[in-house]
C-alpha cells in the first residue's frame, strides 16, 4: 500500500531494473521514471574492504585462504517446519561430504530457527552457528565466501555484485531478474535437490564460473551518481538527462 501510494505522488521514480520500470508503466506511471540500478550495490562497494577485520570471534579464526566457506541464511516463516529441517539436513550432509568446506550460519533470533539450527547442525566444528551480523560484517563475509545458500531476498541482489553464486532456499523468488541472468538458482526446500545443486557448484568449476561471472542485473555500483544526475537534470541544473543503467 505504501509503495503504491508513494508511486502516485512522486515526481521522480528511480527503478532498479527495467522490469521494475515496466511494472510502474502497468500502473500508468511513465513520467519521470529512470532505470538506475539498486543502491544496495553501491553500498557493497563502500563496505567491502580487503583489510576488513571481523568482530565476531568465530569469523576471526576462520582460514578463508585454505578453506572454502559457504554462507547460509535461513529464517523465512514459510520455511518453518519440514522445509527448514530439510535445509539443515542438506547442510549437514554437505559438511560430511566436503571436508574442506566450512559453513557459516548467522542464526536468526527466532526461537524456532535457533532451536532447529542447533538440533541439526550444532556440535559440528565445520558448521559455525553465529549471532546475526552487522551489515559491514555480512558484506565482507559474503565477499570472502565461496557460495551463498539463502532464503533471504536482499542477498540475491547483493551477492552477484561480489561474483558469488546464490542458491535460493525457496520454491519461488521475487527476484526473477536474478534467475534470468543466471546469478541465482532456485534450489527449493527438498533435501536431495538442495544437496545436488550445492554439490555441483562445489565440484564443477564450469558450473561455478557460469554463475560467478554472470552480470548482476541489479546494478553496477553507480546508482547514486545516476540519481544525483537525474535530480540535477530535473531541476534544470544539468543539460543532459542521466545515463540509465543497463545490465546488457
């Protein structure tokens, strides 16, 4: 409701993707619409640093140079019950099959999520159940990991900016651009399917590169500059209209 109300009264509309622009057009909003990319990609470029030092004690001890690290997030309510248990079982099975892989799971504060994670994944020295992370720690963890397995929405837009393949632990996603671009793969919530997709990315370099090198459809880190240019142009302080984002 808030998004639709704002769309009706706004003068400028900074759509992250062409699909978002097309959705506005279906609502009759075509004036003042610019495709800019998502500012979250700009944020990634600001927060990720090669000399970043983690504050979390377990992350401090991880050897990112000699081990592959898989980041896991799973907390959505629609995954409560069997889907969450399937996700955890798949991770436990992957941990047994790939001794060079460490899994880092910042566990949501939901009592159900914490209880389930501890039940299926606790006590494994290569599965690190840690507290939720601040955004800068999360971004730098994403930058150093090998693969991301998540039911989150935002990570599907952030991870491709870092060249990290994403397995989406859901049956559907509201990020269809990422699926079409090949930066994410819908893995669903069945244990054997999740295991199969993850195993392929851990063993097939070509499959991994195809996802890691795909162009991020959500931005190139220049959204904020384009937005400033659009505002200046609209106010008559710039001669040329802003350059729009294209993932092509």
